[in-house]
C-alpha cells in the first residue's frame, strides 16, 4: 500500500455557528469516520490544527492565522494507507469536512 497525506481545508469556521447539540453530532460523525478508517487499517494518524501558526521564509517568520491564497486555513491532516489515488479518494469521500464546504488535498508521500 502507498501512503497519502490529506490536508483538510476550510469548513472549520462554521462550527462556531453551531449549537452545542449540532457540534456534538458533527464530532460524532468525525469519530465514526475516523473509527471506520482505523478498523480497516487505512488510518495511520491525523489531528486537527490550530488556526494560528508561523510561516517561515527567507525573509523571516510571520506569526498569525495561516491561510492559503484562497483564504482557507489547513484545519487538520490525515495520514492514510491506500492502494492508489483512486482508493485514497474513495476513503476521503465520506469525510465530515464536506458538510461545511471544506475540501481535501490528497498528496502521495514519496519514499526517500
């Protein structure tokens, strides 16, 4: 199996507008999704990320909310094992991030 890193973007701001009950239901869907991936042996790891971070470049370091040029922050990551890109896409399709117009960038991890 190949390994893939999935960058979860967008969708995180809407959780602030949810009621506590809606947040709990949403988090239960995340738990079920992650549990299913774990049970099938496809999940290697994953975590949410803080919106604040540091962007380091040759010009120095800028601290603040880290967003892409499209204005979407990477809200978390998942590390998958999958047969190929099609399999990784299939595994990602049920991700709860899509409930709030988020998106996922899937990148294969290169062997060194």
